C-alpha cells in the first residue's frame, strides 16, 4: 500500500508523458518549419559555386567558407559584429542592473512609472525607434546641438553610419530585455539572506557584492546571452543606423541574398552566424549549470 502511494502507476506516467509531447508538438512543428527546414536547405546551397552574371552553377566548393575565415574583409566584419554584441551587452548590463534592482526592491510610488518607461519602447515599432535615433544623432540633431550648446565640441560629431551610432541605438533598443530578465532574477533572491548578512555586521555594499550580486549571477548570464544573441543577429537597426557601408554579419547576409543574389555565399555566412549563436547558447548552458550549482 505504501509502495503504491510513493510511486505513481506506470500507465499514469505514460499518459502524462504523452500529454507533454502533445503540448510540445505545435512548438516543435513551428521550429521544424521555421528554422530546421531553411537551415537544411542552406547547407547544400552553401557548397554550390557561384559565377557573377551567371548565377549558381553545378559542382561542389568550400570556397565560400574558406573566404570567410581567410579574407580580411570578412574577418573584419565578423570581429566588428562580435565587438558590437559584447559592447552592447556590457552597456545594457551596467545601465540595466541598477534600474532592475530599483524596480525589484523599491516600494516608491515612482516604481510603476519607471516600469512603464522601461517597457514602453517595446510597444513601439522597431523602425520608428531607429528613425528616431537617426533624427537625434544627425549632424543637426538634438545630440549634436546639445554638445555644441555645452561647449563640448566646435563642429558636429559624426554619430551616424559608424560604431558609435550603432552602439547608442542598439543599447537603447535591447536595454528593456536585460532589465526584465534581471528584475526576475533579483526578485527571486531571498531577502532573509541579505538580512542575515547585515545582522552579521556586513555593510550594504559588502552585502551587495558578496550576497546579492553572486545570487543574481544566473539572471545576469541569461540576460547577457539574450541581448548578445539579439545584438549580433539584428538587421533593421544596423541597416538603418549603420548605412550601406558600415556592415555587420546580418547586413552582409542581407546584401548577399537580395542585392548580389549570391545565395551560396549568403548561405555560408548565415550558417556561420547560426553556428556562432548555437555555440554561445551551448556554452552559456554549461556556465549556467555551473553557476547554479555554486549558488
């Protein structure tokens, strides 16, 4: 009798498992159609030769991949993409953590308004937000006018179609994602642990560094991975703020497919970006397990 109470019947477990797969089926089907099928089609295409003015020809070549890892032009674009992703992630973390900490812990009447302010950009169209930054960062835009009014510069600073403009715009666009992830992580930290640290004589700063920050590490890791993946794969903002000459991986892939019509090269570049993202997710999963085990 006791054994039956401790272990559910095998039939019940089978029914539960079947229902679980039934609930997952729509998501798995969407993943299959929207991700695996296009990737599966790009793999053979990436090994096909391409001749300008002729198009895709028969044969087999790994030249598109070789060019990606040997040509300085492509290596520079890959490095620029990674640098942009890391910098955007770092800035959103540095700016977003204090905001998330305030929203998670404060009982101020301004908390609700600040939450709305953080989430509101997500309700606006991405193109609208990007064009807003184009207007602000232009040579006669509000940012340059403010810099000249304060006497910080004599001539307008170039903030469009370069790394600085992309960094500013993408940090603003992806900041809400970091803040929302960090809010959940900080709210899950037991207040009793921090109270115990202070009772034992630790200052607020010591408690934050030795208790709060380490316990929020899983959220920091999750938010960083989310922002980094979004940043290196973003297309609209780099295309508009970076212009036609300042390329990152996403805009390079776009140009190969839709302007040069070089589908084999575009497929190779897209697969490389996909592998980079999947490798990062895999590494982050390993780190998350280790961080979780230590915490």
